[in-house]
């Protein structure tokens, strides 16, 4: 991962972003596609589409949660991980996703 500063038109200032080295989707191809993750997603953002990354703020928040970066801004709760099957600490994103702090699995939060 590489951290960069980019101009954000929505916030009218430079923001910190991370360029990942991870593939964007699961599959057999070995081609690596980088993702841009804004580290400053939050209350000061405006609009429904991030001008830096061209995705909704919910999608950007889910990317940030899944990456494990900036865990201090996330609410945490104990729960059962769908990925590793253990009772772990789960991290909540504002886009309605949960991420396991141990295995990194991310899924949509559903209520029964």
C-alpha cells in the first residue's frame, strides 16, 4: 500500500488516500487491480459520490472498513464471524457492513 495526498473537490482540500496492491475481486486471474481508499471519509464529505474515487460514500466506507485502516474511527461489538466461525470483535461501517477484526471477512449487516 502506498499513501498519497489528492485534491477532493467535495471538501475543497487535499485528503489522504491509500492505493492498495490487492485484487478488487476474487477469482483465478493473477492480474492485480489497485483500489483507492480515502482515509478521510466522514461527516465533512458532501454529495453521494466521492469525487476522488468515483464511488458512493457507503462503498468507500466499506472499503475502508475491509482494509483495516483507521480502526479507531469504527464502532466495535462482539459477535459471530461468518468467515472464520468464531466469536470475535466486529467492526461496524456506516454503510451497513461488519468486518471481523481477526480474519478480515466483511459482510452486509442483516437483522433477523
